C-alpha cells in the first residue's frame, strides 16, 4: 500500500483556512486602523515632554538633596509611579487636546527652568561648597546652562519672531548637556 499524505476534507480545509485567514484579516484591520490613526491624527506630545522633563528634573533634585540616601527606597517607588503615569500620558498623546493658550505653555516650559535652577543651586550650595569636586562643579554648570537655555526657549512663546529664541535656547541647553556628559566622564 502506498504512503499517502493526509489530505483534509473540504470542511476541514475551510476550518483550517479560517483559523489562518481570520487572525490575518483581524491583524490587517487593526494595523490599518493604527496606521490610519497615525497618519490622520496629530500626536500632542507637548504635555508628555513638559511634564516628563519637570518630573525628571525633580527626581534629580530630590536625589541630590542631603540625606537622600535615607529616603532612596521611597524615592524609587515614587519614581516608578511617576514613570507609569508618564507612560500612560505618552499612550494618550493621540487623544490629548493641545495645550490651551500661550500662558499655560509658558508656565509648563518655565517650570522646567525653575526646577533646573533649583538643581543648580543645590549642586552649588550643597555639593560644590562642601566638597569642591570637579563633578559637582560640572553638574552645577550644566544645570545653570540648561536653566538659562529653557528660560530663553520660553521667551519664544510670547515673542513676535520666535525662531531665534528657539535656536539660541536649544544651543544653550546643548552646551549644558555637554557639561553634564563631561561631568560623568571626567568628574
């Protein structure tokens, strides 16, 4: 007797095909809807960017406070909760409304600079004044440049010609980030 390969019946063949075709069609439908959402909707990332940076700079400030070692476990938990909130905020960017008005945009952008200025003052008065290390000097210089860059960038929201403020603010912040990078490699 010859060895014949198993050939499913017509009804089994239809069931097997439906097991393959239905998930593929569902996948294509979902991908089409996602692609349609991506191409037709504007993602509003300003909420995420401003609030994310404020929260990140706040945690840098909290960790650099004297005696933060005692509260490190609670700071880690709080950081995880804030990260989950920020991830949810990121996932909601397609449905979030734009920031209403220039005033709120200036407040959110300026708050980043205020927190960076607090980090600068903390690094200067606590870390550099006490220890005088190269790392603390470079970090306080980095946060000073970042705070100034954010302040210049914030001016663009109320200026008639915002482009120069945008370029100058981003350039000053880039210098601050270079100082921060130097602090981690040299300091």
